[in-house]
């Protein structure tokens, strides 16, 4: 069985980071190991959330794994709360990475043209350096802009996306995939570039007109699951984008419309079926 380590916080309420990665990867038939960086009462889009930082536990936990000779087919990182955590994660990549371990970094820190309140430009630069160690990175357009010093635009064309991708490749990751790229009315998806060749990979599906919290984590979890299950790059991103879009559509149908997270549980059977084909 394939084994993935995911390094992110536990937001007890709110359906994001570890609490979506674990069920999605498990449903995809992947053994999922977690390294919680902090425990929060909710994700940070609620006000008044509590935080218990677990940074000081990260290295002792990894040292024990090392002693037990535990290895991973992939390491997937998402929301990291501080520069210190980013430093520790870069050491984990060195200790547990290698030819047979896919390093997948989702540099969660910004959206809609703005950094999340907890982060500043210095943090963004550290995250850019972490991206440089990855096989695959999946920033949204805002995150790509802050990491490459590019002006954020609400409306853009393909040339702007290609420029952003070319700049992302200079960070050092082998493959960069921009998420939330909409190149025509009613469509959205991913636009990727392979650093070594400049080759591009595009997948667009129907845009669902709603934004919810946690959809990036759902997308990344499904992409990692499909990649470790040896789907091609294109198919893995197609599976992840379709699952995310199906989930948003399903959430819109829920009269309770939970703004804080999506109904990814309802659509898990679709993902499981897709992985059987
Ligand atoms: O979904 C990303 C995420 C993960 N974890 C925490 C967050 C966020 C986004 O805001 O606040 C704690």
C-alpha cells in the first residue's frame, strides 16, 4: 500500500487541512500518516479561534520515525503556521525525501490578491524557498504573485499565466501548477508547466459560481492521492479538479450552505468510483 505523510494543522472544526486530507487519501486507498503542526479550535477564518502550537513536537516525532525506518511514497504539505515550521519541514524533506518520494507543496498563505492575516512577505519568501525543494507545487494565482513579486490581476490572459508560470519555475520546483485559472467564461481549472522542458499542461472544467473555504486542501489531497496511485500528471489533476467541482456543486444544493467548508463527504463515493476506472 502506498504511504503519504501530510504535514499541516488540525483545525478541529471547519473541514480543512488534516481533517480533509486524511479521509480523502484513505478513501483513495492510501495509508495516511499525519504530522500535526498545531491544534486550532477552528480554521483562521473564524474569529476568536484557539491555537496550541505543536512545532516543538515535529522533530521528536520524525526522529522516532527515522529510528523505525519509516519511509513515505509522498510528503504533502499545506498550511504551515510559521517560518520555524517551514524550516523544520525543509529538514524533513532532506531526511525523508529522495528518488522514490514525491514532494508536493501547497503553499497555502493567500487568496483573492491578499496574504492571510497571519502572514507577511518575509513568510512568503520562506515559503517560496520551500517550494524550490518540491517536485510539484500548486499555488493559486495570488500565492504565485507574492512568491514571484508579480503584480496581482483580477482579470488576465494566457500570456500573464505563462509569465507567472515561467517565474514560478525559477523557484526550483520540477513542476508548477497554478490553480483557479479561468481562461474563458464559465470555465476554471489548472495550468501547469514542467520546468525542465517548458511544456504546459492544462485542464479546465465548468466553473461553479461559489467560493468556499477548504476547497484548495480538497483539491491537493485528491491530486496527491491520484499521483501516488500512479495516475499521469494530467489525469491526477483532472481527477482532483472534477472532485472539487462536484463537491462545490453538491454543497450549493445543501440548504444549510456551510460557508466554512464543503460537503466533500457526500462526493467521496464519486472519487472512489473514479479511482476504480
Ligand atoms: O484551508 C487552508 C487552511 C488550513 N488551516 C488553517 C487555515 C487555513 C486557511 O485559512 O486557517 C488553520
